[in-house]
């Protein structure tokens, strides 16, 4: 579902990503770990078709990127650092607008369902600018799931969420993985990666320096080992 | 074609809804336009004949400056909260974003004109209810919005985008403004059509070529 080979991205003379080869299969939850500036967001933005790679191959939901980016977009949901909302519009208006862009049939039912799932239904008519950071993050998650994407790319999805929000999100993600949705999420939290992901990959200085699969290998040990390797190379 | 148009209209409606909720853009444009018209009114103490000759120039200068405010704000709402990324993630041809934003900018310019023209007509004692003049207003505003939307999308990436937009916009919009001023002035003076056609042709050509460029290249403009 997500497959990259030798992926690289250069900004000016600096390589933000170098030689990243990664495979995430259907129904897999993979955590992308790494320190600040490691290239996690750059990788997610390339996979989300918001940025083009300088070098390398990239496939998403069986579409070749960037050549088939427009077709791939219908099948992917991307949660960015920012909520990507119009702050003066209400939660419902924002979702209705995105539902239109994704040509969702019977959007009001889908929107109401998602707002209830994320505990925002009672405040659906209020402008997004009046929402707390956590509420905006929950609404952003509702937007990401609106069109039932086959691939989910989440950049720090737990950030800003309270405990209840975290529990809801984890339940939703596990439920989607059971329905064979491919999930790749970037996080700083080792415990979150350990509890949610089947596979952990570590980026440092733009390079994929380590990966673990299965519960047998602790993500924290992989992470620490990866950072040691990265520091040694740097 | 129908889904394409429906998406263009969805983007237009979204921009109008944002403006209806915030009421920032139109208020700023209207106040600015009124102030400029008043300043010109007191600065140019001219006789009736000269007034009718210069009124087209004053009007278009006012619309051009007010339009810059609108273009800046129109893209700023996409920058806030990175909403533009939300649009770019949608499985739609990216030219719909350009068309929707251009129509929204045109709507704001025409709304300002609708409010301003009666006041202007009274202050300058000029009859602006002229079919030809209103056609020029529409064509000129369309050309201005078409080029302005492309440039504001380019400027949005820059840190000093409010300064950059007028610097980029005014040199490129000069053909529209000159043609619009000439055609408006000739219509208001009831000159024969033979004098007006060259300016009208320029407005029509500009109004076709620039949107076609936006349609073809907007994807590259908004690309990271």
C-alpha cells in the first residue's frame, strides 16, 4: 500500500531525506519515529502528494507518485501539523466543504456520524476558531476520515489530545487497521508507538536508520540504537 | 464538466461564507474605496466636463487599490491554518482552486463596485448607469481578478507577501487598467463604438488568455 525505494528530497544543497526505502502493507499500523528535523514530516508530505521527491520511487495505494498523484489523493487521508480548516467557518461547514471536494454521497449523515464519534456534535455550529487545540485536532481527524481513505498518513496525531481523545483515536485507528486500512503515523512518543504500531521505523538526519517488526523487539530499544548509529555517523 | 463546475462553485461559496462570517475583507475594501473617492473629490475641484473625463481614471485607480486588499486577504485565509494544503489534498483538478478563487475575487470587486458606484455618481455628478460602462466594469474586474489570483498564489509562499503582491501585480495589470479606463471613459462620454473597440478587444483577449494560463499552470504555481 505504501512503498518507497531510494526516496530522497533535497532543499537547495541540503538533503532532507536520503535513500528511504519503506514498505507498509494493508492493515498495518507503522510508527515513524525520529528526533525533530529528522525528515518525518517531509516524508509524510511526499507520500501525501503535497511535495515531490527529488529522487526515488514511491507508490501509494497502488498509484505511482508523483505521476498518478491526483488519482492517489482520493484514497489517502493526511493529518498535518496544522488542522487545515477555515477558522471562521463552523465545524460542520468545514466538513461539508471537504465532503463536497471528495464528492461524498449523503454527506450530512457521514459528517454527523464523525462529529458524534469525536464528541464534537453539540458544537458543530460553532466557528473552529473558538475550539481548543485538542478539539481542532479531533475535528482534523474527522476530516481525514471523511472519505474513508485506504491509506492514512498522520503527523503526530496524538498531539494536543486529552486522555479521552487519545483513547478515541487509538480505538478508531485499531478499528481501521482491522478493515485493512494502511496507517503510517509520525510520533515522538515511544510508548504510543509501542502500544499502537506493529512496526516501528526510525528516521534520523533524513535517513531511515532502523526498523523493528512485531512486538518481540521493543521500539524504545530500536529507537535508542538508531539514534546512537545516527549520531555516530553524524 | 458538471463536477468541475460544481467544485468551482463550492470553492466560491466557501470563500463567500468565510467572508460572510468574518466580514473583514469587504468592510476594509469599502472603507478604503470610499476614502479614496472622497480624497479625489476634494483634491480635484474640476468643472463638470473635466470631471466626466477623469472619472473613469479615478474609479479604476480606486478599484485597483481596493482589489489588492481583497487579493491579499483572499489568499491569506488559505494560508491561515494551512487551509490551502487541504485544498491541494483533494482529488480534484487544481485548476478548480484557481477558478473558484478568481470568481470569489471577482465577486468581492463587483460587490465593492455595487456599493461605490451610486455614491460616486452623486459626488462626481456622472451618470454611471450605462450598459457599456457596466460591461467594461465586468471585463476589467475579471481580468484584474484573473491575474491577481495567479500572483497572490505565487506571493503566498513569500514572507513579505503583502508587499510583494502589488509589486508583481501592477506592472502586469497595466494593460487591463489602461484598456478599462479608456473604454469606460469613452462609454461615459458617449463616443462611437469604433473608438471603443480596440480597448474592449484588449479586455476580452486579456480576460481569455490570463485565465487560460491560470488553468494550465496553477498546479505548478501552488506546488511546493
